[in-house]
C-alpha cells in the first residue's frame, strides 16, 4: 500500500504544479484551489509513505518521478520545449529511479 501512497503523492504533486502554472501567480481562483488541494494531497500521501519507506528514498523517488512527469506535462499541455540536454537529464533521472528500485536494499 505504501507504493500506492507514493504514486498518489507524485500524481497529486504533478497536478498541483501544473495548476500552479495555470493559476498565473494565484490570480485565477480555480487553478489556485487546485494547487492547494494538489499539494495538500501530495504531502499527506507522502507522509503516509514515510511510515515504511525511508525518507531519503521516498523523497528521491517522489521528486525524481515528479520532475519527469511535470516535464512531460509541460511539453504536452503547455507546449514547452525540451532540448537535448533536458531530455538527457530526464533519462538520467529515470535511470536513477530505476537503480534505487532495482538495486537498493534501502527500499
């Protein structure tokens, strides 16, 4: 169940961050409310994850997966460009998440 909590935390953070862009500096009500709900949900579910997964590992996975997903959302939803360096960095982040999940005894 802890992995489900972590996935919900990541998705909530990505939703909150996407809405942050749409809130235009908290000048739009509905996107601003989505930001608050998204981040509140993200931190709540991250806190549940920390009951069983070490904080360093959970945060590394949460932030790494979140960076990848929000980069993809920025590209797909907001038309933001990803150059070769950005794509290379994202590939390295994915590799790091895989190394932690596949080879670390800390998980």
